[in-house]
C-alpha cells in the first residue's frame, strides 16, 4: 500500500514539475490567446529553477516507472501476486504522463508556432525616415517571450523589422519614424509585461 501511494505521488510530482519547468514560457502564449498581454511575464521569475524542475520531473517519473517494472512480490507459496494494478500503475497511464511531461518540458522550443505572423509590409518613401533603436528589455526568459514582444511591436504601423533576444535581454527595432515613434514602441513592449529598462539607443 505504501509503495502504491509513493508511486502515485511520484507520478503526480513528475507532472507538476514538468509543467512548472515551462511555466515561465506558457503564460505568454495564454496571454496572446486571451488578449491579456500584461500578464505574460507573471511567472518569468521561475526561469532559474527550470533545470531543477526538469531534473525533479525525470527522477519522479523514472521512479514511477521503476515501481511498475520491478518484480512483483511473491506470496508464501512462491507464486507471484497477480493483483489488478491501480489505474495510476498501468502502463498506459505511465506512457501518458511521460509523453505529457516531455511535451511540457519542450514547450519553450515550439511555443513560437502559436504566434501568428502579423508583420506588415512597409513601403519606404524616404530612407532617411528609417530609424533603428535598441531597447534593453527586462523579463524575457525564452523564445516564447521573444515572440510575444515581436508580435506586440509588429502591431504598430511602420515597423520594418524587429529582433528580440532573451539571451541579450534586448529588442532591436527598425521602423519608419513618420508612422510610429519610439514612445509607441516602448509602450508596446511594456504592454506585454516585459519592461524597457533603459533609454533607447540609436544604432
């Protein structure tokens, strides 16, 4: 009975840890779908814990598999006890949580597919109107965060190109300054929940 309970707890711990490992990247996608951009960075503080949560998920699910695969107890006559396993001890359940955990952990790598391409074609009338600014942005932790910032900025008119990088903690924006302003761009970035933390720099 104790082993069954431990196995069940291990399985649930694995699922929780797997979801928590990508919790910094899931809110931006949910925020985009729900139209509440400001909550996108709500769980970005969990990013430093991601490696530990992934490790916990692997250990917990591995332990659940160990309990499933280890030899069954034998009774007094030496025969294996053929008790019907609980639903959380079945092979199907373990395969399901393993796949769910893998999909959850890998979420940051495929999250950009949820962002529609909203880049507009910009007709450049005068090259002298094209300006490039670099913004230091606080709070981005993965590719999903980058896509959220890019999506928000591309909603503005006159955006020629934007490159956001969570590794460099910045967003480089090329735009037509007759159609939009640096204040508009900063406001768009801040609307995602990530914050511009510097005076923008001309490139």
